[in-house]
């Protein structure tokens, strides 16, 4: 086979690190499976555009697949046995799942962790006002957005309103074909002379992101703000709410469009919220498929990553720590504080998050020798952080070697990357919070184009390879 190759060619093949096109390296069977996997993924994305909706869908899928509530197991003092599958929903916004392994917990657990919140625009607590015969909602954006991307597109309203008596009202408007949608307006080019001279970060301001919500007045000449009254009346008829109820609400504005295939060959997925639901979905599907693993397998899906992971639904909280303690105590007789600490130290985690793919329109921001690419398989990011790796998490070389070996042995295509050129910017993930417990953690996930925009782009083959990597890790690591 190698007869025609020169010694130099053979040597080069043996010695050089290469990145491969994942479509070319995948079998027809795997390509078919990638397309099939992404049908389920797109469907899930359409049903789960917020962290609450994602958490709800996770719980449904978990129950369908034989996972039982850990909360119930603790209350009824049910002893967890090898092969048992449990889940825990935390405040409806973060979820943990586990499959109990055959080895003692003290030997450590294998974790895949992703986040299920995405950049968006939230309503303020006193949002509704009338101006120029229109009703608008004041907003405060959530996470890192380029504000100009969120104007003049159809937007949907998702979330919950908790009324004074504690009753929860679910709101989803803009998703059904017959639903109205909302939008944020922009200035016509004819009058935008001043606006167009501004920096892109200032052309659309945060306080200017007001959502257009209505325009028909209430029919009564005696009242002021008739359009606002009409909207309040319609809201009251539909949801039984009054204006004060917005104060105890979490209402999120997200793009109203659905996930789509992108490209004439349908090789890409375009959708809102793929950071980080592309990894969260893969992690979820991987734990659902996990059976007979030696080490206990855990999937953690957290909230608030896009604003720093703080709060009692974020990765900085004791969510993961408590979950492992509960699992340990429920599944063994020898649980104690020392053994729990040893379990943390012996545990490994994949911090499952997206990476910024090289974009031919914006090449200058990446070092192409250390960047991620669409369609080249799993992205391993040894360290995160900005300007001299500050604030990041850096995986130990020993752990990266273990992961590399595991992926190579199982034929899973990967490449290594960091987020952008040195001093260009950067970012963090949930990795450091698990690392704080003493675990080995490394970031790995899917390359994304137009990250944090209303329509993010990923490759179907990468999505499937990412899923396979998480599955292999939970099953065999
Ligand atoms: Mn992310
Ligand atoms: Mn992000």
C-alpha cells in the first residue's frame, strides 16, 4: 500500500499532527446517523429555547428512559444500586442526572457538564409603557450579545409569571404558526446618518432595546394610556395577571424562528441557543445511553453560565458537590466526609461547551494553528481565560493525554483549539468550578459560527462526533 510513498512522506505521516475533515473520515453509516441525530436535536431546540424549558424537557426524557427522582429516593431512603438511573431538577433551571456504576464512589465519578442558558433579552421588572400610540416593553439583555443583531427580527416571549397568590403562569407567545410575534425596531437608512457614524457597540443601545408589543387603544375617552390599558386587559383575559405581576416574573425574549438545516447539502444546523445546548443535548443523550459503566456517570446541566455561573442555579453553587454527596450516601454504607473528598479528587469531568470556529469572513481574530474549524470533529480546549490565560481553567497534561488516548482508541476525530488569538479576547466556562473541587477537567465541545447571535451555526457531523465522545467518556473513562 505504501510502496509508492517516499521515506520523507512516510516520516511526515508518522510524525505530524493533522486535522481531518470529519465528513471525509466518517463512514456512510455514521454520516446517516449524524443526520438522524440532528433531527432530534433540532426538534429539542425548538421545544427548549430557555433554561426552564430545557430543564423541563430533560426531566421528561429522563423519566421516559427510566430515570427516577433522586429527591424521592432520598425521601423514601431508597438504596441506589449499580445500574440505577436518577435525576435531580434544581429550581426548574438546572438538572443533574446519574447512572450508578460498579466501582466504589471513592474511586471517582465521570462527569459531562454543559450549560442550558443562552444569551437573550429579558424583560425588566416594570416593563410596560405607552409611547406614540404604541406599547413597548423595557428590557435588560442577558449575557454577551451584539445588540444590533437583535433588531428587526421576529421575536418570541417565553417565561413564567408568579402571581401574588403563588400561582405559576407559563407564557410562550410567538412559536405557533398562528401566534403573533414581537420585534425591536431600527432606524431607516435615510435618517441614520448620525447612527451610522457611531461605533457598532453604540449604534443600538441597551436602553434602546424596547420590544414592540401593541398598538390598538382601549375604547374609552376618559382614560390615559389607552393602548397600554388594552394590552393589560388582553393579558388579564389570557393569563389572569395584573401589571404588578411582572415584578415576580421571568420573561425572556428569544428569536421566534425555528432550527433549520443550512446549506444546499444540509450539512449545517442554524438555530438560536446552540451555545451551549448543542453540548447539553449531546451530554443528555450520552447519559441516557450509558449502561454498565464501571464508574458512576453524571451529567450536569447548569444555568447562568452566560453571566458568570453565579447564583443558586449556576455552576459556582454547591449543586454538583451536593449531588455527588447525595449519590454517595444513597448508594453505599461507607459514606463519610473524607471518602467524599477523595471521590471529588479522583473524579474527571468534560466541561462541554462550544468553541469559536474559524470564520472565513473574520480570519484575523484566530491563530489558525490553534483554532477550531467547522466539520473537523470534537474541539479540545486545554485552557480557557483571557490575556495571559487569566480567569481560566487549565487541564493537566496527564488528563489531556488520557482523553486523547480514549478518543483515539475509539476512533473519535478531534482537534485542539483555543478561543481566539492571544490578547484578542477569550472566555470562560464552567470548568473552573469543578476544578475547584479537585477534579480533573478539560473543555471540549463543538465549533460554532456566529456564536451568541440569534442564529448560530454548527456542523451536523461535529454534533454527532461530540455526542459519541461524551458517550465514550461516560462509559469507558
Ligand atoms: Mn457556552
Ligand atoms: Mn456563551
